[in-house]
């Protein structure tokens, strides 16, 4: 039996869809059913359920708010992932949890590999980096999967923000000095599962293939939906945000691709599928 935590988020929702399609048994929990910051509740919950894999999709993802909510951010992104690893070890289940490209400072100008050392620029990324370390120390049957710029149908994300802005504005300015890779949560779930099935535990990078600035991503979305307005390039310095972001944080996913023996699809194809899905839901 597979336990998903944070199952109502973008990634959790797509894991659920994939498991349903494949007829794989799972238990989906979000905050209401199982608060991952309460290790005793987690211990109690997993009892007698024959769980052989825990996938932690829960997280604190408000990068700017984390600057003032350090404690809850660390609880969710560092200590709870470690506690889940401890419980997974106690019951002999495999374990997967997620981290971020934001653990890097962006000084490198070529894709970041698992060998590169972390240098977080914000509270959110410090907490994620701490979580990675704690999990890998706590349990050797863990997967720690770093990803970037996640979008999916189950939550708000940059694609949806751009679409909303486009409804009320004729001119948009989007930064072109933050570069990484948009990643479709469905692909993140799908390729994670392929990785988990190999039982080659450890630290991995998993993003859709390609590279994009926020400007490139917005341009692709806006052209795809046929927006008639003007899109301008902006700079991060034009917007004052509490958390610092790296200029470049593209992840190199080739370690994972070698292990699963497959190339990951492009971010553009992910956005195409995302837009089709929200169109079917009547959002476009
Ligand atoms: N989103 C990104 O751009 C991005 C980028 C890099 C890495 N990641 C990482 O990728 C993973 C998946 O992200 P995502 O975008 O799918 O996240 P998401 O959509 O924000 O989903 C997170 C889920 O966790 C739930 N949650 C919050 N606190 C909880 C608690 N104490 N116990 C149980 N569940 C709780 C949330 O519920 P509520 O909504 O009710 O709070 C939400 O349903 C995360 O580890 C994230 O940090 C995401």
C-alpha cells in the first residue's frame, strides 16, 4: 500500500491520477487527514496498513512569506520530511520526498547536477536544503527529488497567474533574468514513480527538459491562449520581493534519465497538456 501525504496539492493530485489509472492501491491524505508535522499522528496512522512506500508531497511553498514564517517553514520543509523518513524506516517502507532548484545560488551558468554544493538564498531554500540532508542521513531507502517551477491542475501556479493577468491587462512585464525549467506535476509524478520502482535510492534532479526564463514561460502560455496584448521583458530588480531568487537554477536531470532509461519530455509539452486540461475544466 502507498501512502501519499499532501495529496491535494499539484503533485499529490497527479500521483493519485496515475495510481488510479494503473490500478495501484494508495491512501491519499492531506492536512486534514494527516498533519505531517505531528510524528505521533503519522506513527499511529501508518499502523497496520501494510504501507510499503510513503510519498511526501506536502510542503510549505510560499517562498516570500517564509521569510517571516521561518518556524513553520522549517517544520514542514525540513523536520517533517525527516520524521516521515524515520517512520518509513520503522515500518520498512521506501520513502520519497521533494526539494527545489532554489537550494542553489545561481552563480553557475550550466545546469546544476546532484554533485554541486547547495548555497540557499532564502529561508524557504535553507529549510529545503536542511530537509534534504536530514532525510538522507535518517534513512538510506529514501529518494530526495529536487524539481523546479512546478505547475499542475490542482493548485495555483505561474501559468494560472499569467492567464489571470492576461484577462485584465493589455501590457505585461515578466522577468527574463530568472532562468530554470517549468515542470508539469503530472510528469514529475510519472517519472518519480519510474525512479522509485528502480529502488536506486538517493538524491535526484527531475525537471521537464529544456530551459526557460519566466518571460519565456509566460510568452509560451500567452501565445498558446491567443492573447493579443504586449509582453515586455522585465528585470527582478523591477519588483521588490522579500525572498531572494537565483538568476539561474536549471537542474540537470541526466542522472535520473540514465537510471530510468528514458528521456524526460519538454516543458512546452507539459504546458500544452496543462492548457488542454484546464480548457476541458472550462477554465479557459
Ligand atoms: N510549486 C513549485 O513551484 C515547486 C518548486 C520546487 C519544488 N517544489 C516541491 O515539490 C513538491 C510538491 O509541490 P506542489 O507544488 O505539489 O505543492 P502544493 O500544491 O503546494 O501542495 C502541497 C500540499 O501539502 C499540503 N499541506 C500543507 N501543510 C501540510 C501538513 N502539515 N500536513 C499535510 N499536508 C500539508 C497543502 O495543503 P494546503 O494547501 O491546505 O496548505 C497542499 O495540499 C513540494 O515538496 C514542493 O516544495 C515545488
